[in-house]
C-alpha cells in the first residue's frame, strides 16, 4: 500500500451546539505520519474535534488545516481523510468487496486499480476469504478490519479513528490494538485516534492529547504524560489503576510544600511492608489478584489508596496494614489542580 | 408433557381460529362454491353451472373495461403515493424541526373516514363552487367538471385516494428512515458520495424492507378501493371509474347476480395474489433485510 501523510493543524477551534460550548479554543499540531490519540472522559469533546477534522461538523470559530491548507469549508470527500467509525458503519447490503470499493467507484478510479487496492487491503487485513460475505456474516473483529480496509483503500492523507475498538470484547480489543499498531508502523500514515481508554492511548500513540471539559489538558508522549503530568486530571486519567491522591492531614506526613492542596503517587510507588515515608495504618478493603501482581485497596484516614503488590503474600480483607510511599515520586497539585 | 399442557396452545389459538373461520375462511370457501353456481336472486336456490360465470366474465366488455380502469387506477395511485410520501418522509427526516407538526398534518386524512374524506373532495371538485376550480380560475385556467368528465374522473378519484393514504405511507417511511444509522450516511459522505448517491446507494437499499411493505399494502388497498369511488362517482361517468371491486359490488348488490359476483371475487383474489407474489419475487433480489 502507498504511504499517506499530511500534517494537521488545529488552531483555536471552538464548537458550540446552541448555548453549549463543547470545545473551547483547542489548538493542536499533528506532524506528518504521527499517530496522535485524543483521550478523555465521555463528553469531553474529543469525538466532536475528530468529526470537525473529518468535515462532518463545522467549527464555530478557529481553523483546521490539512497539509497547510485551511479546510473549514472543504466538504469531507475533498479533505483526503478517511474515518473508521465506532459502530463500523459498514453498508449492510453490500459485500465486503463492495464496501471496500464503494468510495473508489464513486471517485471513478479505474477498475483494475480498484481490484488491486481491494486485494492488497484484503491481504494485509486477512479478509481475502471474506470478500464476498456481507457484514452481517462477519464477527466484530472482522467488521472492524473491513472498516479499516475501507479507509486504507482510499489512500487518504489522514486516518481518523473514532473509538474503533469500543464495541469489541476485551481479548479482541487487545488483538486489534496490536493490529492497528502494526498497520501504522507499516503505513506511517498520519492518524488521529479518539478513545476514552487510556490503555489504548498509551499503547498506540506517538503523542497523546488529554482532553477534559472541551479543553486540551496536556499533549505529550505516553511516557511524558505518565511521568510528568501537568495537572491533577492528567495524573488521574493516565495510568491504571489511577494515581492515589491524598489531602489534609497526610500532606504533613509527606512534608508537602506550601500551597499544596493534594499530593499524588502511583500504586506502584505505594508499599505495604516497607518504604521511605510511612503514612500510618490503614484498613484493607479489597484485594484484586491479577496473577503475578495484586491491587490492594486501603482506606487510610479518609483517603482511598491502591497499592500494587508483587507476589502472593497479600493481606486479608479487613486487616490493618501500614502504608509507605517513596516521597521522591510524589506529585503536588494546587487547589486548581495544577502541578506545583 | 401432560394432556392439559398439550391442549393449552390449542385453547389459546381457538378464539383467533374461530373468528378467522367464521369471518374469513367460511365466506371465502362459500364465494368459491358460489362462483360455480347460478344463484336465484332473493332465494336460496342455486344450480351448479361449472365455469359459466367465468365465461360470462371473460366475454363481458364491461368487465374488461373495469379491468382496464383498475389497472389505470393502480398506476395512478400506487406510484404517485409511493413517490410523494417517500419524498415528504425524506424531507421530514432531514429536517426534524418540521417533523412533529407536519407528521400530524399528513396523518390527519388517515384518521378521517373514507366517506367523510370523499365528501370533502366533492366540495373541492365542485365545478362551480369548488376550491380547485376557483384556484384554477385565479390562474386563468378553466377547470373541468372533474368528477363528471370521463377524461378526469379517474384522475380526480386517484388524487383523493393518494391524499388519503399519504400519511400512512409517510409514517412507515419515517420509521424506516429513522432506523438507518446516521453513521452510514456519514461514511458514504466521506467515501465521496453526494446527496443523491447517498440516497440511491445507502438510504434506498436500507429502506427497501419498508418500501416493499408499503408498496404491497398500497397495491392491495388500491385493488380493493371502494368507498371513495362509491361516494365520488358511483363508478361513472360512462364506467370510467368502475373498478373490478365496484363492478363486483354492482353485480352482487344492485343486479343481485351473486354467482357472477362470486366469480369476480375469486378473480380479484387471484389477481391480488399474483400481484403480491410478483412483488415478493422481486423483493428477494432487491430487498435487504439488515
């Protein structure tokens, strides 16, 4: 398959639906060939932003440029973008072959070229056996592959993915995630991927843009966001299980600097047997064994903490245990949720 | 399974079976039997005459004319009714703002009884005081005597029929259209389809089950149309609005030729069955169920 790349420039884009402002002056630059994941909770505006890049929604203000050309008023078909939808959006009355070739036929691409592209996409995605089937005869994973194939054959400048794996079961989601990752490495296509699943974001992205309440909270590489979150929201959103936060009395124990409203530390830096700083004794409320590790949920002076524990020597539910942290790995946030 | 449990399904089916047997199956069988008999008017005496009633029918110029009228009426009602209602439904589906008010407006004629509706159209078609000719006069056109002119009577009855059925069709089309996921239209838009191409390649195929249902019902309704013809034209002028059903009514209840009318009922039933079978055959290739 060919190599498709374009830069995407989103500048001060706002979107209002009536009185409701769903996007507040969002700016984001996406480089050629980059895989950017927009991640955030439901209703944060990430899908709306993606739909505006696709041309399915018009921005209220601001500009969207593809390959340095402003596309605000350019219809979707002329933007050189292809989109993979959450519910696959396959034409149920067409065979897989027709689904893949529909866009090419509309664009009056020569029949031999259509056949070549369909064959290539089907081979890459393992759909050769299924070309004459209709979507209703395919499994969820196969449908998702057809949806990706439909985007691929058009050889767009930008791939857009709108929560493409959210309808799949957990096992298939992991498999498809790997396939998307392989595909990106193979095609080096500029991709914008929307998800609310931060694991998907971490594993797929070159850069992650974390969104909250219509705004970009932070943009950076997965590791950068994990190791250096700029806001409490990013700190809590990135990482599974979520970061532990403590407030009030416990801030004195960890000698938090002046002006700190809350402190956060990851479950892997929260220990039960020994550590640098003791937070006192808490009660074990839940144990989640995951095989090689377990998550121990502890209630401590009004704070709810999770500790990642290796091995199988877990405390009993209801027992008390002393909690330690590594104070060099604590993040401090002010009352606005900004990192200090 | 004990005896009581095995009788339960039959017990539950009994009321429906009883009603169908008394009001549908028994009269249908009786019609078939009567169609091979000569029945004396106003008496119970009848004689088996084989296919004589059918021979009379096939040799009757009036019957062939009513068949021609029925064919014309079918074309004048079913096709415009489907096209207009689909167009309105597509417009309302694309403009939800208009949907509530207009949906009620278009459904109103369905709620009116066919005799009341026909009375309204008598007023509209009145050659001297009717609204239609009044508006044509305003435009400088001299309107015909719609219901009395052999050239316009069938068209006039067809218009009233289409108007009456429009709402029913629109409701079904709107339901069918709302079941098509918007994402499919968006995907087609991204695939480069324009409005017409989206309609032709996505909307219409996915609406085909509804289109099929509505067209079958419309054909059957059209072939069975009676009330509006009876009130608007009583089959005239010069038999130009006498359909097969109206001819049957006249033979059965005006001329009391019960045997002949029964053979007409059998022929009409066969025609409706053939029309519906053809539609089902076409549907196998063209209708996409999910």
